[in-house]
C-alpha cells in the first residue's frame, strides 16, 4: 500500500474509533462512519462549513502552527509545500520531519506534528502543527519565528 494512502487509512480509522468510543452505540451508524471516512479521504474537514468557519475564526486568536491554530493545508503534498516555503532567520529552508499524529485538532480533524530545524539560523528547533483536511487551501502566513516564500 502506498505510504500516503496507508497514513490516511490509519488516520481515518483512528478518528472513527475515537468517534465511536465517544458515542453510545445507538448513535453510531455504518452510514455515518462511511460518510466520515469518505470526507477525510477526500481531503476535507469533517466539520460542516459554518462550524468550520467559526472554528477558523476562534483559532485566529492563537499563534499559527499550534494545536489551537494548526496550519491548514491540502493533504500531505500541501503540508510539504508549505514547509518547503518556510525560511529560517538565515534565509535557508528548515529541515523537517513528521513526528506523528496528534489526534483531533481545532478544526475537528486529525492533526500532524512536524519538527523543524534551522542549522545556523533561528529558531534552531520548532514544532509546527498542521491539519491537512482543507482541500484547495494554501496558507500564505508563516508560523512564528519564520518567514515564508509565497507562490
């Protein structure tokens, strides 16, 4: 199985398990689980648009790239594109690695944790939280401590 598809499948299953565990069995249905899985695999948040808009507005009061305000991207390719556009204080791109998944985030979908390093620049290390379920969205702001090269 391709790594991205495998990661998406694992993430979607984890979200479904946590959603099922928090609801009485009578409220959980195969149809709603299938709809949630399809939503996540299509790269969309599982929040309806008005709830998502409200969550985005609330998140704006926190620093970008935190658990409370994850960087919104379009799937793993969007995460990597965003991270490649960041610049350390010396003008170089940071190195980065995915450190894992962080469970449900501020927008109601699974977040990813990335660790960044700036060799010879600052910040020397940083953690950036990202939410890849925002189809078509391209973040143009840099997380604190970095600048960004926009497309």
